[in-house]
C-alpha cells in the first residue's frame, strides 16, 4: 500500500489541510515536515499506536476544521502530528525499507504543503472567501464522519 491509496491517509491529509488553513508562512512548510516525519515514524513502527488511534486523529482533524478556529503555530504542529501518525499508521506499507519510509514522508510532506499553499492562494481571492470558509466546515464534517465510520468498523472487526 501507499499513503495516497489509503482512504484514512487521504482523510488525514485533507483534514490537516482544511483544519490548518490560513496559517501564516512558513508554518505550512513546518507542518509538512512534522507530518512527514510523523508518517514515517508511524509506518516504521506499526504496533506503536492502538488500532483506533488513526481514527481518533482523523476525527480530531475534522472537528477542528468544522469549528472554524484559526490555528496557532502550536496547534498546527499538533494537528500535523495527528495527520502524520494517522497517515503513516493507515498506509500499510508492505516493505519497511528506508526508501519506502522516505517516500512516505516526502509524499505526506509534499501533499500537505501543496494543499495548504493552494488553499491559501484560493482564499486570498475576495469572491471566494465565504465559499472557502463554508467548504472548510463541510469538508471537515465529512472527514470527521469518515473517521467515525471507519473507527466504528475497526472496533467492530477488532471485537468480532
């Protein structure tokens, strides 16, 4: 598997992008680095986190986006850790080599910085400002719902 093929990884990436939208530069780059390193760490140590942790992180990312709060750099770093851990834990890398872990870290980092930069550029256009705020909350609610649904399925499968 790869980071971009896992629905939970994609939800984590989208959750970070919309929940940390509007953060000042260079914090999108810092968020990307933190998320990438956390993804590689979680992928390298698959048993480190409980099976439900990735789902809880995705729910937190979605609810943060729904709340509409403007993240501080510290909150953005915490959200980046959540995103990275969720993306790395749910990526399901087949082979844990240095190249695979580096690829996962770079993929997560690039997706985060590209998404945050693109969303920041889009929200600078005055006509789209209200749409961006609404879209952030709608996407956040979908991400939280994905986390809840997939988490419920994981709990059901785990407890048989």
